[in-house]
C-alpha cells in the first residue's frame, strides 16, 4: 500500500512516483491511503497524471483529513475504488496566491489563477459527475468541509467504510 500522508509537494511527489511504479509492477490493484492537509496545486496535478497513466486500477482511501490539493488525488482514483472512512473530512476551496507587482503583472497572475481554478473544477466534474459549476460554487464559499456522506453524494468517493 502506498501512503500519501502529509503535504503534497515536489519532494513527496518524487517518492510517490517511485512507489507507484513499484506497486504497479507487482499488484493488480494499486492501493493508496490518503491523509493530507494539501499542498501545491501544480504538484497535485502531477500526482493525478501519474494515477491516470497507471496501467493498473488505483484504489484510494481517504482517512483523517483530505484537504485542498489532496482532494483531486482522491477523485482521480478508479471509479468504484474510491473510499472514505466515515470519520474523515474533505475540505475544498479556491486556489490562492500572492499577487503583487505592476497592475499588468497582477492581472496576468489573477488570470493564471482563474484558469487553474477552472481547470480544477472541470477535472472534478470529469472524475465525480458533479458539475464544474457546483464545484466552483463550493470552492468560492471558502474552506468548505465535506462529510463522508456529502463526498458520496458529490461522487467524490464510491463507498464509505
């Protein structure tokens, strides 16, 4: 079992890629235990790309908290194999960043952040079946905490354990 415990960043991505490669060589179903307060959105996209490229089915089980960037990792698991412990919580929110510089620089950065947020919501729609508009609304509300039952209703997971 691969454990993603802690931050989503380039250091943990490197370890994850090695473990995913090893597990996919020896297992028919790769199992991931996920508990993370999140991290960087770009690194989360790299985790997701690796999961989607894996030639094996990928089971993801959320435990504790799955927040922010880690949410998309949970959603990217193989449909039917995405689980959450009944005590766990998932938190979603809009991407954030520090914007400074000239007006033109700030406008470009805000445009980049909006594109990233839109991409994130479209991916969540693809993986969950819940509309990008709904995900965008949940994100815009600030830190939105979702119970196991709410995750199931949104299609983020397939089974509560």
